[in-house]
C-alpha cells in the first residue's frame, strides 16, 4: 500500500490556527466538498452514493466515491461472519476503525489535488465520534466543506428488496449459501442497530454543517437542515427526487431517414422506406414486451415521431432530445463538409467532444441540455426514448459512466433496440438488432486530423451511403 498522508490530531499551533482561519474565510463555499453517507446497512446508501457520483461527474463536478467496506476487505481477505461487527469484538472493531480512517484520509488527500471537487465517503458512519472526526479533519483542519446524508428506511417492502440486492451483489456473500447469508446479514443489522447513534436535526444537530435525511428512499420525504452553497444545493435537488431501486430503460434511434441514406447530417428528414418498416417492427417488439405503465419519449423532429407513431403508449416530444444542432453545416454530407468547411471538419475530428459547429452545438452543449431529462429518466422505469445518434451517445455515456472524451464515439447503430437494466450499482446493456437493412452512420475518428490533410484522408473512415433515395438497391461507396 502507498505511503499514507498523516494528518495532525494534536492541538494546532498559532501559525496553524492562522492558516485555518484563512481557510474559514467567506470564500470557503468555492472549495471542495466531502459528502459523508450515514445509515444502517441495507438502506440504499451505496446505490445513492454511486448515483450521486455519476450525476456530479457528468455535470462537471469531478467526484470520487470512497467505500469504507472496500478498505475493510483489504485488511480481511475473506469475510467470515457477522461476528466482526459486534461492538465487543475489539480486534475486528480496530480493523473497522482503521478502514474508516484510511478511507477518510484518502478522500481528504484526493480533495486537496487541483480540480477535484467532491468526495463521497460511503459507509455507515453510525457513531457521533466518527462524524465528529470527519468534521474535524475536513472542515476544521483542511478548511473544506462537509455535508452528511443519512438514509433511513423502515418500509418492510423496501428493506426486503434491499436485503435481496445485498445478498445478490455484495462481495461478502458471494460464496455463501443464500439461507446462511440471510441469517448472517440479519445478525449484522442487529449489531449495527445496537451501535447506531442517529443524527439529530434542527437546533440539536450535532455539527454546524448541512445535513439531509432521506426517508424510505425518498418516498417518505426529505428533511434538510442548514443546506447552503451551490454544490450542496445541487446535491439536495438531486437526492430529493425518489429513484427506483429496480429499473429498466429502453432506447432506440429513429428509423433510417432519407438523410441517412444519402449521408447527410442533421436536418428534419422523413423516414426512408426501410425506416418505416423499422417503425412497425419496433412497435411490434415493444408491444410484445407488455411493459406496465410504458412511456415513450422522443425528440420534436419528424423522424423520431414517425418511428414511435405505431406504439400504443403515452408520448412526450422533448426539444432536449433533438439531434445535435449543426448550425451552418446542417443538411450537408461529409463530402460537402470537406469541400466547404475543411478546417471545421478537421477541428471536429481533432476534438469531437468540445468542438462546436459554426452557429451550432458541441457534444458538451448536448450533454448540458440533457441534464433535466436524465435526472427525470433516473426516476422512471419502462421508458422508451427514441432519439438521435449524438443524443443517445450522451445518454448512454451518462448511465454507463463512459469517460467524456469517449462519448462521441459510442456506437449507436440504426434499427437497434438498446435495453439498460440496473444491476446493483451499475447498468447492464443489451441490444436487439431488428432484421431490417439500413445504412451504417458511424464514422470512426480519422488517423489524420490535420487542417492541411487531403480530402481522401478526411473521408477515409466515412461509411458507405447511397447517391439518392431512388438508388437504395445500389449502394455506392464514398471516396
């Protein structure tokens, strides 16, 4: 293990006091933030911690989760039983305390590096002394902000579901028989309950920093105390929207459009004959799934509306789901882009994520306008989203936690249904390719992105398309 940063615990010197006073200036609100989870096991803390990290990273707040359980597993190669969580098991208690401190110190060290903004300390943190230690290190010593989020759950249905998730996905119970694991988990809960000191709120709140209490996964309401600051307010808004613990979402691009056939980008084209066939096949497939309370969300463009027209379900047409706006380059083919805007095409190829079309949008612009849709989508299940290549790249990049620079290259083929299922803390992706021919619109990044490159180099990775709609049966390779 790498050398660990040592944080002072003794009484600070006068010089140190002066430095700390400077850190406690009014500008503190712009500094890093540590979010500490609080609550008994099986209350949804870890799922919320990872959802929060996903959301904050996507929206530009560099975030990392520090899971105290993972630190404990480094010290105990194999999990034996619930006995290690007994309060009177001193050797095990010391290991758990050491794991807590190591996770806290690593989170604090990470927050001190430039550009890092939010660390989430995932663990029970059930004692007042632990929470005081978090506050003393992060706020009093380092001058950073601290926020506590407590997850409380008394709903027996939710608890049973959460316990099943733990037994299915927890590393501790991976090699344990189901009945034995359930018995062990029940005892573990009892040990934690005996040691749990629930934070009080209002004037009796134990620490002078923001505290949020989430009841029954949000279905029972949210209680917040002392929440100030832009990051804390942003987090409160996010966690205030109840999210399902079991979730399935469906996605599809529109059916092949006339512009797809002839290799043009953007525009508001109608579906090709093959695209209309896909519209019918998509509806038949979705109806066969017999999804309860199905919703369909599409963009406002003709090709997505036509693709979903045969589906019997409530439909919303959202501007946020419209394709990336190409500005002056709308409705041009890549050949025309190379002819009229060769420098722009080279710049886009060089840094596709940040590149903004003249009078148009970049991928980052699309990611930003999608945030309201994504936060609402996280609260739903059985939604079919019919949108466009660039938009669905951003949507899938969010749920699959794809590094931003890779998002513009996610392969989202036409005539394919994508299914995302929440499994534990992450989403699993499955695809169903409909047996209806279509063009391939995926253009890989060219090797040569120089502004002085030849047209042949610029168009080297361009997929095959047709000369016209009427020549569908005779594909002509691009050169």
